[in-house]
């Protein structure tokens, strides 16, 4: 009798938990109001790395649309100039500046240039948003021992070091801002691959896990700031190699609207509804050995197709 009552209570608890989880999902996706970022941080500058393509360019566009001045940071000056021209045409009332930085090396001189640009923002509202978006991935899935050593090292520098160093350089200027609900926003763009294991893309997954853990720690350290990390699955971009949007692969423009709607709420965001469902399936419902086996099979197929094209010289 006692055992039966205990099982009934457990079943009721599981059902209640499921109902609450679903209700929260519906509220977050459909009903939760977004913060007005200009009201939250005041006037000032947004600095976006990896700003010439994909999520980075889309975030720079949305922040300019919201009324922030934007400093675009990426490796190639010609691409920076193209995006800057585009933003100035769309949003003539905001200032748009550029800074060319190669995050694969991120030299001492480049770091000094970042500090100087941020310091120069003080007279026009200061730095109120830092978006660490720059990142590199694999050309195709491969075993860790097959990766060239320079690629392993470069991925650490671009995906991990850039986030830590840019944040470390920019935090003092953000923390000295006064008078608003929050002093500013630090948004780091990671990946859902950092939420669990990702065989044959293990190094990339590990770098994104670093970004997620760093963000969680900084969010607790700096309650005066909004500190957020994005952990999406695939979005249309050069990095993902998806060229067309679908039910589970949004465009960068569609994704970043959802990303910015999450600011001020949870620290780790996976805002696209389909991505949230995928995350529950892969990281919560399926046992790790099963999800790992599925991913190995999927990535082997992608790898075989890529190697076939490479061998044919395509």
C-alpha cells in the first residue's frame, strides 16, 4: 500500500513537473515581454566581433536599429567597410565605426587598439554592449588526432581566448557607467554543441563549453550587468554551411530577434523553439551513450560525403 502511494506521488510529481516545464516553454516563446534595451542601458556603443557575417552581422544590425552606435570588429577591413556602409545607409542617425582584428593572433597592439577605441566611446555614452561572436569551426567532422596542430591551437585562440580577453579588456569601461537599470550587456555567442558531448566535432564543442561556463560565472560575479550566452543549434551561415532556412535552421536575422528577447532573463539562452525541443531530446531525454551513437553515425555520414567531394576535387 505504501509503495503504491509512493509510486502515485512520484507519478503526480513527474506530471506536474512536465506541465510546469511546458507552461514555461509556452510563456517564454510566445508571451514573455522583451526588455527595451535602450531604456535598460541608455545611449552608447555596442561592440560586435565577427561582425561581417551570420549572427554577428545580424546582431550589429539589430543593435543599430535599436539606436546604439556600433563598432564592428572582424579580420578583413574590406568586409567591415561593406557592412559599415550598409548600416549607415539603413540607420543614418547612428554612428558606425570599424576595427580590423585577427583573433587568431590577437596581438598586443590589437588589444591596445581595442582599449583605445573603447576609451574614446566615453564621451558618447560609453560601451554599453559587448557581443563576443567571432568563432571558427571544422571544415567537416573528423577525429581529434586528424586535426592539424595549428588548427587545434587557432580554434582555442579564436573561440576561447578572444572571448576571455575582449571581456577582460572591456569590463572596466562598462562597470564605470552610471544611471541606468543595468550598466550594460555582455553577450557571448556559443553553441548548443557546448551543452553536451559532440563526437567528431569534439574540440569545437569543448571550446563552446568553455564560453558557456565562463559566461555563467561572470553572470554571478557581475549582477550590475546583463551577462548572456547564446547556445543555438544550426543557423544559416558560412560557419554552419547551411545556405537555406528551414523549420529547424533559422536565418540569422530571425534568430537574433529571439536572442535579444532573452536578454535580462536566463543566462544560457537557446531561444528558437525548435532548438529548445532538440536540446531536450539530445541532452535530457536520451541517455548519453544513445545520443553519442546517433551523433557519431550522423557525423560519419557527413564526413564521408565531405571526403568524397575533397577526393574528387570539388
